[in-house]
């Protein structure tokens, strides 16, 4: 049933926004925690909050686990949009709720899309009505969901389907110049930004923060990494447009 609904969304020809791509995927360090310290006398406190190693195949089964609802709603005023967060079952080493909470923390952040008081975002749980879905998908399932581009590398958005590629969640991208957590915030805000109607933008100048709708996955073009649509309480945008950046090779999974 879920699969049928999805096909309907894709086939319905809703707006497609191809999203990002990036440079080679081989070198970025995974989100997974490093091996535990071997030092016998030292408590592993610094690592204790990390998740284990995340693994995933290149092609998943398109079966999904849905996160529970969030207790609070992001934003205080304005139109309400409800979203689900789902994770493909083949992705291991990642708790669905922990992933969903990271997504929701980004969307609820005061620098996020709800900042101007015209929008509220609420994560709903299984069986509840929703306006769009945020998928964490394997690289080839990402292609199935996005339909437009089949690079198995970038994330994307297709109508009410917001797709975060687990390869990018785990590896980020070379040349981003900021921590993995920042890249994750960026990919969430960028793809949800498409769902909210925003198109791509260009780097406004060397050394300037990149607008969140710049395809920072594919190249910084002199800008510095920026995951937020609002800065110092103001909407941060730049000239509409996209670069003709090459997309790196398809991700082949992580075991
Ligand atoms: Zn995009």
C-alpha cells in the first residue's frame, strides 16, 4: 500500500527537483563512531553519545520504518505542514528515532524554515495524516523515489517525497569544509527547502556563506558552508541559478 502510494506520487508528475551531487565519496569519514579507544585507563566518554557504524547496501528493499511523532511543533505561527520521517529497513546501525530527532532538531531550529513565523512544521507518526515524507534511503532507492536523476549519489525531492541519501548522511561530501553534523543540517534544510518551493541559488561571492539553496553537495564555488535559511534572524538568499558541476560516481553501499 505504501509502495502503491509512492508510485502514484512519482507518476503524478509533481514537481521534480534534482538536488545535489558531490565530489568523490571515498574519502569523507563516515558518521559512524571510530573504533573504541584501546586505552584501558581512559573512559570512552567522548564517544559515548555516538551511534555505531552505519551500514547499507547500494540497493535497498524499499521497506520502511516510520519514526514516532515529535512531542513539539517547530515554529510558533503560520501554516502547519505535517511530515513523516521514514528509514529504509536495510540501513543498519542507525536508530530510526535518533535519525528523526536529528532531522526535527534541524527543522525546529530558530535559524530554520519556520523562523519568520509564517510556517510551522510537525513530525507525525505512523498512521497519522501528513503533507510530505522525509525518506532516508539507500542510493538506488533514492533513484527510484526521485525519478528525475539517477545518480545514486545526491539527495533529491520529488513532489511530496523528500529523499535524503544515506550515503551522504554517512559520508557528507569532500570539500564541504565543515563538520558532518553541519552537512546533515544542510541536506535536511536544502531538500525540505525544495518542498517549500525554493529553487537553487548561486554563491554570492568568495568567502561569503553559501545560501542553503546552493547545491553545496556539488561544489562550494568560493562560498563557505552554510546549512541555514536564516542568518541573524533574516532570510539569507542569493541569485537564483545552478552550476554545471559534475556528479561523482554512484555510491556502491557501505558494509
Ligand atoms: Zn537541490
